[in-house]
C-alpha cells in the first residue's frame, strides 16, 4: 500500500484518541466518520502498526494514512456523450434504457471509466461515480 500522508505528533497537552486526533491532521480525510472508516479498513498506521479507534495518541508517534486498495471494476464499453469534463466533475448525457447504477453490469456507472479520464487529484475517488441531476429546459419564443 502507498502512504498518502504522514504526520509526526508534536507535544500535546491532553490525551486524545486516534479517531479524534486524526481528522485534525489529515487533509484527505477531515471528518471523524471518514477516519473511523479508514481505521476499520486498516488504512491508518501508528508507528508502523495498524491503528485502532481506541488508541491514545502520544508525542513523537508517526501516524500514516495509507491509500485504499483500488478494486478492479468491470467496465461497460458504452460510448456516452461527454458534455463537460475536468479534474473534479463531468457531465454526460444519459441515454434512455440504461440504469444509472444498481445491481447490473450494463449501467451508466460502469460506463463512466470507459468515457472519462481518471482524476489526478490527491483525494479523488478510485473511479467516477454518478450523481443524479434532472434538468428541464423550456424553450421560450419571444
């Protein structure tokens, strides 16, 4: 596993548990629930050992955040019309007849990696995920 962030604990005035301390120091995961999930997935090390939510943080400890192992995703090779794409967001036209996501292979979610470039941002998801948005465009004649 790749190390995403490393933090050396400075002198601290009060005792604090890992689950409460880590959101203050990691840029990629800044919420307590995100840290708890990372600890459960064994992605946080304290001095090279797997961290637990019950661990107390002590001065001079090295806390490391590991990268999630990317799960291989089956890609559905459906050509989508990409309206807009950058490192953060993409807009595609959803063709009729295909579910956006779900317990199927032929979904828009599984077609996104075939149509979009992988983001190079540090906190990017392992693969793109759809967000539902419905637009109604009205044509007004003046």
